[in-house]
C-alpha cells in the first residue's frame, strides 16, 4: 500500500508539473497575443492620425482651390468687360482708347493701382492689343485719378 501511494504521488506530481507547463504556455501565448493586439491598436491609431492630417490638408487645399477659382472668375469677368469695351471706345480721329471708361467704378487707390497694372498688361505696345497712344491715354487718366484721390 505504501508503494502504491508513492507511485500515486509521483503520478500526481508529474500530472501537476505537466498541467503547470500547459498553463504557463497558455499564459505566454496570451501575453504574446496581447502584445500583438496592442501593436495593431497602435498601428491603427497612427493610421488614424495620418488620415486626419491628410483629410485636413485636403479640406484646406480644396478651399484654396475654390478661392483661386473665384479669383480667376473675377479676373475673367473683368477682362471680358475690358474686351467688350475695347471695341467701341476708339475715337474716330486717332484710334486712341479713352482711359475714363477703364477706371469707372474704381474708388480706392489700391483698386486704381491694380486696374492700372491690369490695363497696362493688356494694352502695352508689345502686346497683341496694345499701342503707344492708348497706353499714353491710360497713363494720363491714371495720373489724374491718382492725384484726385490724394
């Protein structure tokens, strides 16, 4: 009976050690899985931050594009108006375009300067639509309006 008991205890100790190894392995597997999940969570958080930054940039750039388009449309409208008026204002005497009509609606010095620059780009003698007499007329009217605004 004593021998049977010792054998039983040896079997129980061996079973306990085996069970302990199984539990230890399961614990290590769980820890490994936990680290993998934490790594995936970290990766997803980084991707979310990157996406958020890209999204914000996309919104800003889209807004900038819309603003640029609006500016372009305003300039196009202005140039269309200039082009529409450039056919009629030639005097019969010397084909000079009169500057008064180009500066109509200008009320500030900054707007006057901008309009002047735009007109010079269009009517400069080296350009397609330009000639020296028209530029001289624009310069004269610009100087008159500039001095009256000061």
